[in-house]
C-alpha cells in the first residue's frame, strides 16, 4: 500500500514514481498555454517595477553605460535560459532548479540550490510589496490632491500595515489557482507595456526640448551600448548585479511546467519570448530616460540620490504631464501587485517539490483538492514574506536598496548551479551533435561561469559598508550580512532536515542520473 501523501503520488500507473524517482504532485495540468506562460513570466519579472527600482541605482554605478549593462546582464540570462529549456525537456518537474541539481550533483547541492531560489523569491516578494505600498499611497495622494495622504507612505507603521495587507491579498489570489492567476495577469501586463510605451515616446519627445526639467539630458551615443566603456570593473559588476535582478523571474514559466500545455517544450519557449520582450523594453526605456534627463545627480538625473530608488515617481509628472503621469503611477502599482501575486508560483511549487521528495516536511506537499495548488506552501510563503519585510524595515531604513543588492547574490547562486547542472546532467550526450554540445554544454557552462564571476566579485565588494545603501552591521556591509547570512541559514536548515529525512540525503528518493542516449524527435 502506498502511504505517501496524495500530492506525492505520481501520474504514472499505480502512482509509483518512475525509474529516476520523479513524482507527480497533483497540480492542475494543461491550465496554461504558450501565451499565458509568457505573460506569467513577464508579470513575475514586473518590468515597470524593476525599471523604477533600479534605473537610478544602475545609472549611479555605470552612468550613461546603463544600456550596455542591460545588454551584458541579458547575456548570462539567455545562456542560462538554454540550460533551463534543455533540462525541462528531459525532466519537466515543478521543482526545476532543485530537482535538476539533485539529479546532477546529488541531494546536498540540490537542497542548497532550492533554498537559494526560495529565499531569493521571499526577498523579491518583500520588495514588491514595499514598492506596491509606496505607489498605493502616492497614487492615493495624486487622486485626492492631498499631500497628507501621499505622506502616509513615509509613516512606518502605516507602511508596514498596508504592505502586510497587500501580501495577504496576493496570497489569497495565488491560493485560488493558476486560472485565477492567468486571468488577472493578461490585463496587468497589457497595462504595464502600454503605459511604458507611452512614457518612452514622451521621453524621446522631451529629449533636447530645452525645458528646465530636461536641461540635464544627454545626446545619444553608440558608446552607451559598449560594456567595455564602463570606467571600472567594480562598477560594472555592481551594475551587472542589478541588471541580473531586472531579468529575474522569467524562470516562473518553467516552475509552472506541470500546469502548462506541452510541459516539455512550451515553458522553455515562453521563457525565451519573455526575455526578448524584457531586453527590448529595458534598452528602449533606458535610452529614452537618459536622453531626456541624463544619468547624473543633478535635477531629474537618474542618479539623483533623492529619487534614484523610485525614478518614475520623479519623472511621471515632468515627462507625461499631470494627467498621464497618474497612469505611470497606476502602471507601477499594477506591476508590483501583479508580480507580487505571480511570484508566489515559483516559491510555492519549489517548496511543494522539495516536500514531495522528502527534502522538507511532508505537510508542504499537500495540494488543495479544489484549486489544485500547494496551499500550505503558498500561505507559508506569504507569512514568511510579511515577517521578513517587517523585520528588515524595522532594522534598516535602507531595506529596499540592500535587499535588492543581496537578491542579486542569491540569483547568481542558484542560476549558476542550474547552468552547471545542465552540462553535467547531459555530459554523456555532448558529443552526439553540435547542437547538443552548444545548448547542453557550452552555453550553460559559459552562463554559469559569468554568473559565478559576478557572484564572487559581488561577495567581495559587499563586505564594504559603502556597497548598497552604505549601512553596516558591526563594521560589515549590511548587504553582505543579509546575503551571506541567508545562505548560512539555509545550510543550517539543511543539516536539520538531513537528520529528519535521511532517505532523501542518501539519494534514495530522487536519484542522480545521466539520461540514456536517445534519438530526439
């Protein structure tokens, strides 16, 4: 008799796991198509939110070479996306990075890779909630014409309560399943892209107009697209870390693979579509903003410390006018709220997979019988997000900036591991054809090496308190404390789970495997 929880029983005959230990989870299959999957990936990235949060910080690091850094950040993401696509074809499992790394390198590295994904998601959820809260009160102030209402955003108690309420609403929507998620996202993503296109068009029109707000604008130069023109390697890697954060989330397309039509191929295609849309949006917006206001610290310059952490709040009125400027506030709020909701997908499904394979307590493997979602994992992610944001807000006044910098470290960590896992998992196939060598070996390894270099350089730089917001804990940069501390916490939790789930850590549940050499369709 099979005594495993229902969520762990495979879709195979008799509910028995297939030969390599992969198990079905009880999720709702065929709920999302190619377009829906790409939209969910775009929504998780939240392009408008990413731009308002990081345009200023990136310009502060690399100046007018910001578009070049966007291109440089896209390259390792594209190379890693090929790794995700190939691994998903072979093992379409919602555990993605966790599952694939276990099968390539064993349970310990796989567990830490899963932890990296989970904690990165919790960090970005907290930031999304924070930005959504800020724009909620700013928008309320604009609509009511009351500076007092807008100033509530700066009231710490009100800010935290509003933030927790938004997290609760997003958790509730995610709890209702993929169909509810998909329906909300079509409208949200369409609104974001439409308003962003209007902003870009108006920024180009204002560039060189000679108005007092646009006297700091710059004339376009092809050198803006040259990453080798960045003045220092340290500035380049800091900007690259922020750029990588701006692409993070496309892999949600893969995390929803067990709920996607054509789970072996559709998610990988959707991820590539989402990334092409993202890089195009970022490049055009970055160029338009620099031509309109420049990347300096004076006036509306993107690197002005008074507005660099929330660029669109400063540019909305001058660029789009009072009326349409409100639309930009709405777009940022919609972007953050929509991403807040879809970002529960990767964390909940990774926790579900880790539990289904006995790497976490079995209670997290329960799937809601009606909504077909990992209910307990979704609620736990919401609670963890609320606690993390509340604590970090009370501890540090610069929590938004520092957690974004720490997030780049986490993203590099688990993306690089996944890229290397691809090459190792398919090592027996690399000599079969030039295509296999490139897409299963060379491209993933190159992407992993680039991300590892960024990880190590960022790890070194963030020791300095000047990195990030400039705050410190006992003389050590707070970004270092946040980033490394969370990785150490994951290692400790892994040791605890090793005692509770020895079968998983002995490799008896999810087995290491090299795929047999088979002829592709």
